């Protein structure tokens, strides 16, 4: 079970161990790309309020915000550096943190890095799960339905698949081209999938720029049987 003990952070509010890990992780990103730590951290509160903030060629975008947290996309010259969900407590503390004396902890960093590379089980999800890495099998897939984007009114296609990893099942939302890329029986890998609860059911989806959805074992990947080869030959002769 994750350590969720609270302590008082630089904002004066109680912060969990995971929130401390988030702040430490942002410091490692700043160091990796040669950014001034304080200027980089201040981009997040500004993006929280104004949707976007930039510093030294780095763009921090607040792509989605709820009552208690927000999802940020960080890019440099249109290349993704990182993507992270931060609580409001952490965001507000970033402009106030004492970078010299605050007790950063190596173990909190290792937890954050481990999360970003570890695949979880569906049964491990709870109401606080916002993002997940998963490996599962497509066991069902609905027919396409048309709708319009709530952002720009453009026409969209949606299919709802059911995925299972033997510990549980949940829904996978497939948009547009994603619909034709997976089939029932395929094993898929989902990285940085956005998780939400809808009508008592967990749902996950992957956007165009955020996260990744790929087939790791296709039902059509095996060699063609003799019967299938004869059927294909027959169809070709009759074209």
C-alpha cells in the first residue's frame, strides 16, 4: 500500500508523500533541461490560472482542470518533455517552496519514476486514480457512433471497448482512427491513459498527443492457415 502520510508543505497545507514526489520530479525535469528551477516551477501556477505559461522555450499548458487537480503538458519546441497531474495544493506551493531548505527526499522521487514506468492491474484502481499504464485484452467492442466535439464542434466517431487483464475489466474509449487499429481478441498496451469513473464504471482513453495505445499481440498476427490461403486465392481470381 502506498504511503499517504501527510506533512505540512511550503503552502502551509497538509501534503501527501505523492505530492512531495511530484514536486521533486519537477525539479529533476528542470535540472535535466538546464532550466532555472524557480522560474520553471512558477510556470505551473501561472498556467493553472491562465491555461498557458512559457519560459526559456518551454511551454507549460494546463490541458484539463477539475475542482482539486489539473493535468499539465510540458513541451519544448513542440516536443513533449513530460505530462503530469498536480493537485491544487502542489500547484499553489510551487511559487512558495524554499528550494534550499525544503526536505526533498530521494525515496519520493523513486516512487514517482516507478509509477511512470509500471503497469498496474485494473483491480488496483480506485476513485483517486487519474492516469494509468495498462496491459489488457480487448474482449468486446461496440459499434461506432457519431457525435460532435464539445470543443470545436467537429464530427467525431466513438466506439467503447471492454478490456480485461484477468483481475478485472473496464471500458476503453476508442476515438476515430483508434477504432480501426484494434480488434476483439487483441492484447493492447496503454501508456499514460486518462482514467475516469462514468456511471459506476472505470473508463480509460488515450488522446492524440497525450499517452499511447498500441497492439502488442494481434489476433491476426499468426501465419495464415491452408484454408485461409485457399480462400484468399479464390477471392483474387474473382476480382
